[in-house]
């Protein structure tokens, strides 16, 4: 019984809630991005790229943002983006052919067909 209860509680933490009528674990499916809910209409925690709004629903963060708050401030950026104040900006928009970067001037990986020039943070096209 104790082991079943632990497994039950663990399942509730990973996208399930206890249906009070049927006494069954039901997967949170109605609310997009919801990882923990108390019913199919009330979310408690959202997944990566979402934030919990005042209505207990998950809303998508801005493009390029993997973690944000309800005000739209980004805390972490998705790969291919860098943090600038409370936003995430696309690496490729700041540096030509850059696919991964740490800032608007530091490229760490170039797109296919380009290489990172030694001693710089710039991408240069490969010669054929």
C-alpha cells in the first residue's frame, strides 16, 4: 500500500490529477503546456517555453524564450538565441551564419557550410 501511494503521488507530479468522482489518475490534456494540474481546467505548473497566467492556464513564452514570467520577461533562451535584457534575440540576426551564440558578438557555432574563424567569433563560408 505505501509503495502504491508513492507511485500514485509521483504520477500526480508528472502531468496527472486525481479525478474526485472516479478516483483515477487522469492525464492533464486540455491545457497545452501543463505539467502539473489539479483538474483538466486548472494548471499548477507549466512546461518549458510556457508560463502560468492568472487564469491558471499555460501561455507560450515569446519566440526564442525557453523560460519566462507572465510579464513576458525571459529568464532563459532556446538554442540559437541569446539573452538581451529581458528578451531573447536570434543569433543569425546579429551575426551572419551563426547558429549558436552567447551574445550579439560571440558566436560559438556556425551554420552548415560555414566555420568559426580561429581567434574571432565570426563565421566564414567554406570554400568548395
